[in-house]
């Protein structure tokens, strides 16, 4: 039985899906112990019900308008305060841009072990975290033998399960000192309707898409499927789309239910970001393209013929 603390994140006024997935992981690790959640910012209270529905027994609110947007100093101070109050044995959050930046800062302050980008957790006599290494070519199993454990969990990898709990709320006052950075505004570069890192369906384009105009049929297919558009680095480098769409070793890591790769050869650096997708469909005119080695379904053909046909068929469903 363990005492677990989850840092929940919000985006655009909603709880991030990954936070609910992390609560499910917390339930598994707690194994009958205590599941705590914390949330920062002035409107944490409104997420109480949802956090409780997914297993949060106690919810710690750090209500401070300066925490409405992520700042490394502010979130670090707030999380350290909650940890001091809760005294958890395990601290979890999503492997998001916030999680990736924040947890190492907090772990180093507490001299705690940090395991990042976990995709599975086995709970028995020991707690074993699994994480991909070498761009997803191998998996590492890690156990922390002493002290507090901190881990980030890869989004879209573990199904969030409802597990109604009391969701008793507690307010924590965190006096934020010497904030060195403040985010004044966030200007969105892309107008994608679906968040790429949490999308269940991704239609990704590579150099084979040939131009920014060439991405239009991919966007249409993504819209019909309720998904998001992604890209290979070659497509971003060529200026066909924004770097915020890049998937891979130096881009975003995604785990959608369905990944449709259009005109992407399947370089190892691209596979690092998408090979754990549940179903992979590759459309490529080269039957020898490496992407076919990891694809569940392969279509050898011209993407400019195949993608509009798929869009028409999905429109009928
Ligand atoms: P290509 O390899 O040029 O493939 C284009 C494909 O399109 C070909 O297979 C071709 O047959 C097909 N095609 C062409 N026309 C059509 C058509 N009409 N219909 C159907 N198919 C067609 N890459 C990433 O993606 N993400 C990363 O994060 C990343 N990080 C990197 C980090 C480092 C340190 C390095 C060195 C490289 C990185 N790369 C990354 C680059 C990577 O090595 C590849 O160069 C890149 O992934 C290739 O992109 P691509 O598949 O779109 O292009």
C-alpha cells in the first residue's frame, strides 16, 4: 500500500486526459493505499468532481492566480509545499511539457529518484516502471530502492478508468517567492482543433506531401476522423508545416489509437515518436519503404489518390 500524489494539469480550461490516466496509474500503485491529487491555479475547485470520479480521495488546491499558467519557479514551489503537506511515497504527473520540465526540478530539490516517460507499471512486491529507450528500440525496467519516487507517465498509453472516490478538498497556501519568470501570454502557432499529443487519431504527412498545399487533403481526412495532423521533420524542415506538428525523437511523442502515415519513409527518428501507436496505417508509393515494417496496414500508392478516397469513405460512415 502506497501513498501517491498526482499533479493534475489543465489546458484550455479543461483537465488534461493524461491527468486522468495518471490517476489510474496512481490507483494501481497505491494498491489500497491513498490517492491524492493536487491542482494549481485559481479555478482548481471546478475540477474536483472529475478528479474524484477517477479516484482522487483527497484533492489539494493551491489557489493562486500566478499559477494559472505554468512557471517553473511557481509550480516548483507549489508542488514542494504540497509534498511537504502530503508526504507521499510516489509523485506522478503526465509526460507533458510541464511534467518534463517540473519533475526534474522538484526531484533534484528532494534528492529523489526520477523515472521519466513511463509506459507501464507493474505492482507486486516491488514497483517496476517500464520506459522506452534508444528511440523505442528497447525497454528499460526501473525500480527505486529507497526514498520518494517521482515519475512522468506518457500520455495516451494507459486507459483512464473511473474509480469514484470521496474527493475531499483541502486548500494549501503557498507563498510564491522570487518568481523569476512570468508567462504574460501564449500565442498559439497552429490552429489545430485537436491537441496532437492527446489525439486519438493522427494523420501525419512527410516529405512525400510535397508542399503546404499538399497537407490540405490530410487535414480534411483528420477533420472527418476527429483527429489531428502531424508531420515528419523533413516536412517541417521543408516549410510545409509548423514545427509544432513534428513527431519523433526531436518532436512530439504520440500514442494514438490510429496513426496514418502519408508519404513518410519511416526513419528511426520518426518511429521514435509514433511506433507505440496502437494501429499504424502507412500510405507510401515505395513498397520497400521502412514504414511498412512497423505498419499494421500498408497501402502502396500515391497519397494524393488514396487520402481523398479514404476521406470520402469515412464521410459515409
Ligand atoms: P523521406 O525520408 O524523404 O520520405 C518521403 C517518403 O514519401 C518516401 O518514402 C517516398 O516513397 C514517399 N512518397 C513520395 N511521394 C509520395 C506520394 N505521392 N505518395 C505516397 N508516398 C510518397 N525525423 C522525424 O520525422 N522526426 C524527428 O523527430 C526527427 N529527429 C531527428 C533527429 C536527428 C538527430 C536526426 C539526425 C534526424 C531526425 N529526423 C527526424 C529526420 C529523419 O532522419 C528523416 O530524415 C525524416 O524522418 C524523413 O522524413 P520523411 O519520411 O518525411 O522523408
